C-alpha cells in the first residue's frame, strides 16, 4: 500500500533515472519530460554499476534533493552468476544513493517476489519467490528497505508490454512481432494459462504520480484482469496487419504459476482514484499504431 507524503501533486525538482536505457526507465523518463519535469538519464555507458568505482561515480552525478528511479538490473535473472552480479549492482547503487541526501527513491521490483496463490495477489500477500529472478528482486527490496534513508516506494509490475520492449517475451510482445512478419504464433500448450498484462504507458503514468505525490510503501502494478495467451493471440490477429495461424504445441514442463496468476488492483485505485488501467484490447491496438 502507498502513503502520499505530498497532499497534492508537486513536481520534483529533478528525477534521476538509473537504467534510463531500459524499457521501464525510458518510458518513465518520457512521461516525466512530457510534464516538463527535469530528468537526468543515467545508462550503463554513463555509470557501470558493476565497476569498482560505481558508487562514487553515481554519487558524483546526484544532487541533494534529487528524486531517483532505480530501474537498473540484469533481468531476467536466469542463473547464479546473474544473481551474484545483480547483488553487486544493487550494493553499488545503494552506496551511491547513501552518499547524497535525496528527496525520494522509487525502486522497480517485480511481481515475481510472490509465490503462487489460487486467489488474487495483493501488496500484503507473502513474498515467496519460486525463481532466481524473484529471489533477486526480493533481496534487492530488502537491501533498499534496510539501507536507503530517503522516503522509499517499491513498485512491483506484472507482465509488461509495449512497442519498445526489448525482450520479445512470450505473449503480446512476441505475438505482435510474429504477426508483423506474417509468421505463425506458436502457443505453449493450448495457450490456456491466464496472466495479467500491463501497458508500459500505465506503469509510466503511475510512476510519475508516485514521484509527484512523493509516495512511500509498495504498489503492485497490475490491472486486476487475467487473459489467456490464446485470447491475446486472437486479439493480436484482430489489430495486426493480417491474421496469421495460431497453433498449439506440447508442453515440455508444468504450466507456469499453475496457469493462473491474478492480482487485486484495489491498492492502485485507492492510491489514485482517478486512474484506470488500459484494457488489453485497447492497449494492443495502441501498441500496433506505435510500432
């Protein structure tokens, strides 16, 4: 849940986005700049958080009173080496943040910190990651909570989609690209598993509001609606250039998350009553126009 330290929206003096070259960081930067907010974009070429001098280099570009988006991570975290490097990266990031009195910090985490439940997940659900990626984000959350002195918010997005997504993950991003090339969309199984998909623009909007309200606490970024991958493929065929074949395939292992991963979006609506998530069909059509 979030608590707003600002009674009304106030533009931060400057927002430093660490990981501005990534999907999330880039989208948030664009959204803040649209409101005329000063943004300093930090990418890996500016500060390599795995370098021995990373903390001091980061501290040198920060100013007292800055707000910071911590969106830099090696993701998805797939193996022990990546987990190790992510801890080194997070430690350097936090040490750099500790060196300067900051106004606000927003850490980008993941819904992967939760275990699987048969009921909608909320911000009060137990953190019980079943993957190295989730374990990495949970460890990072604990590091931020114990060592960052500035007011801290943590956002936990569900599956994100958008035209600029670099990962080509299974679902909207991959299906759209296959449709654009006129290639077959191959489903895992029958595509029956249901997940919550969030338009990157919605994440950027919510993050901008969190900065303006100087919010603290934790917020899941999830629509509260689950959709099967088969339904997503059908929607892509409706908004794409032309329909392509959609075919099932045998599964090589168990269905992820038992085929069902719902979220309770009550906390989002309580924190920002006038905000509404973009329905999936509308979001896919928007992405198609942007691509």
